[in-house]
């Protein structure tokens, strides 16, 4: 069982980062957070392994799209999930109702069919939290919360610094986090046609079918 979501996008450069830190001299940053002054904008997509208390963050510098979301889940499986759960035949994904992994996005379902279910022979069940209930999504307070506390007050001046701060995030409960950077460009506006949707091996559940469904391999 994994919990997924995209963290708030971060401007990379000399920008204020909310929080406090102990330093001898104040850190000089820009007075305003103008996007044009940033080196880039990072989109950290988190995959939290609920059973192992392990986080994986896939950091992109392009658009936050369904393709990026599913690629992040795929990278987690290739680097961690497949090694830990090689004999598993089912994967449960907890996700928010909106964003790049929203319940309305047909492209997200198609990507799960092609890149997860068919590629790895997994029976993928997705449970979306209703609107307004995303605060109960484990990735929010078990992964993103500790990361935000860890880099509080530290300007994210480079992608290397951002990755290092993510990877060094730990908690007393034993949280461990790994991170990977991708510079792949993700195009927006890609849609799944009605014909493509009919080819999906998708079954909606009887309870809240708009939020709960299972995708099996062909």
C-alpha cells in the first residue's frame, strides 16, 4: 500500500523558505518571489510506503501531469517496490481527488494500465480521498510534513541542495527517504480518447465508484 501526492512546487534560487534555523549571520535572499528570477521550479512527487515507513520523492522540473505522476510510481516500483514486494500481485494506491492523480483524469487511469498494471502484472486498486479530506492522506503528514520541517528556513538555492535535504530527512519513528531527479519534459493537454478508455481493464467498486476502482493487467 502506497500513498501518493505532489508536494507544493518549490522555486529554486535565492528565495525565502518559511521557518527558523540557527545561524550566526542572516541569509540574504530576494525580497520577492518572482518566478522569472528562479533557476527552475521543482515539483516533488511523493510515494510513501505505508507499511515500511519509507518515502520516495521523484523531483521533476517540468509540468505536473498524469504522466509524471505515474512515472513517479513506476520509478518507485523499479527502485524499491519490486525489490521489497517482488512476489506481490496487488498494489493499493491512496491518492487525492484532484491534482495530477485526480479521480476525473482519464489519462491517469490509462497510464496506470499501460505503465503499472500491464508492465508489472499487477492488480492496481486506487482509492481517492474525497474533496476536502486529503489531510488524511498519509503522504501529507508522514512524508511531506517531516521534509518541510527539515528544510525550514533554508533557501533552496539548487536542485542538488533540495535533493540532499530530502534524502537526509529522518524521524524518531524511523522514516527514511530517497529521492531522484528527472529532467524529462512532460507535455500538458494530453487526453485519453473514448476508444482508449474502452480498452482499459477497469472495474469500478460498488462503494463510491467514482473514487474507488481496480485496474488489472490484460
